């Protein structure tokens, strides 16, 4: 028996998670699920139709149903595994969760046979590529598409050719690799969106543990798609990638009203980072100064600066390395 948020479920908890496992509970993804609940609670001003297309144990759907009930019209919890569906139904009954409908279909068929959703969660093991086209076709105007990728080896540059093949961009294999990987993933999803005149704008994006996670707001229109593409650029030898903002500060401020201590600490870093609209950051390990002292010095000179969630000893600031060195 596992307790997470307001949900209590039965599920396997393997020491090593693998793609071969039919259904399991991954404790490392707790923050992923917590932030999903907070986004639903903070973004929607109306009851929303939610799709959890690979629901596994059902923990995410159950948490949403219990913790964001006032923002839910209905949650559609789907999984291809019959074993998973039996477990989901058992856990829903155990939690007395309402507004959840369970289905047993291939994720793409489930999406394409639907009439669309206000929120779609694409959280696979590995790359989200096989599900992006169907999910984007079925995401509603002013809806949220949530995408997870766990194939960090490709996006972070360990396997450069895999990144070029799967994400149509060249990665960067240095201390910036996870920010670059996140921005490459954003661009890939956006390119599929522009085919259908859907501008997918990141409102919450991050790298944590072993995965990338992005929440996109869907806006419709050719001009909005054109603006998206204008923000696809190269960074050094990496890219093309999304060079625009990673966060919507106003959404994060709303999420902080509901957040627990752990998610508050993480969201505050993302909020502060959102003020710095710049690709990349600097490491401070060779600067012979504490991070907070560097930030204070930069701010005293009127330069925007913050910590970054990509590296504990990293800072984002609106200045060049030469300017930073001169100041320090």
C-alpha cells in the first residue's frame, strides 16, 4: 500500500524500473504528479476534461480527482494493459474517487476515437514521440498538453545521432546539456503543433532526476505559430531549439498558493528563473565566491540574475561571461 498526496493505492514498487514491466509505481516521479495536480488546480477556471493516456496504477488520475475535484469535469484514465486496468479500477474503488472513467485501449486509438480534451498527459517510458501527433490533434484550444521524456541519453547528447534522428536537432554535451535538451524537446513538440495551426507555448518546463517535463498551453492560429517558429534558433553548435521563455510566472505564482514545502522550494527557483529570458547559464565553482554573494553583486549593479534548477552551483543572468568576470 502506497500513500501519495491524498491517494492510497496498491502497486508494485520495483528497485529498478524497466520498460519490460507491465505496471508499476515509480516514487521518483512523485514531483511530476504533484506539479500536474497543481497545474490543473491553477490553470483552469472551469471544469476540465482530463486524459491520462498511460495511467498505469492510476495514481495521477486518482490524485487529480481527489485534490483538484472542483476543476474536473471528468478524468479519462486509459491503459493498454489489461492488468493495469484491473489495478486502476481496484485503486479507484479503494479511494472512492469520483469522475474517473477507465478504458483499455492503445493510447493513440484512445485519443483519436475521442472528441478532444482540455488537458492531456503524455508520460511514457522513454520518448513521447509515438504519441505526440495524436495528442496534439486532440488538445483543445486554451488547453494544456503535458509531455514527459525520460530518454535523457539522446536529448543530453550521449547519443548525438539518436537526438538528431528523434528530435531533429543537435544536442550539446557539456554542463548546459539538460537545458539544451529541454529546449530541443520543446521545439520538436511545437513543430508538430504548427502543422495543425496549434501554437504550443511552454508555461512550465523543467529537468529533474532522470526526466524532462513540459506543460504547453495550446493557442490556435497561423500568426501565433509563425511567432513560435521565429523563436527556433541555434545556440553555439546545438539546435535548432526553443529560445523563448520556459515558464509563465503568473501560473507559477498561482501554483505556489497550493504547493507543499518540497514543491514550493522547486517552484520558487523556476519562478525566479522565469525573470531571465536567456538561453544558458554560468557555473560558479571556479569563481571563488558563494552563489548568493554573486547574485547580490549582480543585482546591486542592476543586472537581473537568479539561481537555476539545472545546476545547484549555476546562475542565470542577463550579461556576457566577459561582463560577469569583470564585475567579479
